[in-house]
C-alpha cells in the first residue's frame, strides 16, 4: 500500500473524504500485521514509565475503532492511539462532516465521536498478543450522556486492560459542552475522580489549542495535583487563520498545516507553566521531521500526527522518524531525551 500510494491518492481524493477513509481502513485490514521496523537507538525515550521506540506517534481519530493498530505500527509509528471511544456506540454528527482543504493542506471535521463503542474495540485489542507495540486508547463521553464524568471513569476502567496508556479527551469541539470540562471546577472534579480509580496504567489528558497562558497554568496545576501522567497539546482548533479553501467556513475542528503555529505556541505555554514537571506530547500541524524536532525542542517528549498522512501517505511516519534521527545526530544530541525542552535552554522563543 505504501508503494502504491502515489497512484491511489488521486482516486482517494476523488472520493468523499469519509468514504475514502473507510476504504483506507478496509485496505489496511487486509494487510497481514508485520513486525515494526527498527529505528535508531537515539530515538528511544521513556515517558510515563513506558519505553517508546521512537517519539513519533499516530494521533487518535484515524483508527477510531482499533481496527488496524498493528498495521500502523508496522508502517513506522512508534506508538498508536486509537479512538476516541465512547461507552456506547454512536453515529456521530450528520454527514457531510469531514472536509479536505487541499489548498491549505488541512482538514475540518465535525465527526462527533462516531465509533462502534468500547466493547467492540476491546474485543479487537485483546486479540493482539501482549499488545505488540505501544497502543494507547483515547476515551470520551457519549453525546447524550447524563453523567459525562461517569462515562470517562467507565471508559478508563474498561479499556485499561488492553492499552499501554489511556487518554481523556475533553477537547473535541464537536460534542456540545465537552470543552467545558477544561474549566477549573469541572476539570478538578473529573481528575479527582480519575485519581481515585488508582489505575495501573498511565493516564494522559488531551487539551484544546484555543487556550491562553492562564488556562495552561491552571490545567497544569490541576493535572499535577491529581497525578495525571502527561498532557497532549493539542486537539483541533475552532479558530480560523487565513485559509484558501472553499471549505474554510465549514464548522468543526481545523487540523493540518494551518494549526501548526497555534499548537506550537500552546505547547510553549504548557512547558512554561509546567517547568518541565509534566511530560508533554505535541500534536497539531506536524508534517515534517523539522516540525517534530521543533515541538521536541519546545518541550514535547513525544509528538503525534494524523492530517499530514492524508496528504503525504502512509510512508510519512518512517520518513519523519529516519530524518529525525539524522537531525538529532547533526545537532549533537546523544539521544532524543536530551533535546526535550532545549529551546528554553538556548534562550529561543
């Protein structure tokens, strides 16, 4: 599939984006799982007690129902995050709800946590022998839930046995009211309840990029107080930088190249707020090894991508990873961990 992507891309782009995505997942399911490739030892990094072979991960949203995590690991991702998964299956928002902004190398989505439910994903993940490769599970709340905190707690309990880490997604703009869980009192109530679960798996928190420095400070403070293991910065944005595509006015979360600077600035705010005490995962607008290295220097221990794969194809993970190893060597770092937060040390802004 990697080899033939240049030929398949025009066909995929001629289709409705959601239909093309479904065909991609179906094709990947036909590929026998293979061993992940080997990468430079300099890229190994330990975060939240997990040894990651590389810092380049696949963000949630691509493999919503945990159908192809092993295939994505074989394509060169150092880790894969499946989901977002809700306790009960749900259809999500009305279609069309996914838009390619080709002129901007971006995507707008208002999917609304469409998924087959946690039980279906659990049954797939439990069949992976010892979860070969690092697989995280991103959990959310059902749109019609009467108790969203209970949905998160139930999801964490349910999916913990079949994951290396779990992510609490409170930052999707496509479920009404969900981002309200980032507010001070709601966030503390949620994280206090999560802390009481005493899970044996690391728990990450995924936040929006549409936050200011004060938001970063209070979220970091809450996360540290309640022993969250890492923060993913960030999800899609509801803001609209200048865009060329005719789909620019569509409602939903914007991802891809136009999100790059906003997500980077947000990451810097979280790094300043945490002072290096909280591991950070950079996401949003990453499409090259240079982008990945910039996030790492800004304080990210790991990075995630998804939208760039829509435009670059499935070979992107292996390419970025190999190029990142070259950058690390060229910059004089013995390993990737030495580069985390190096931007601050060098006085860059």
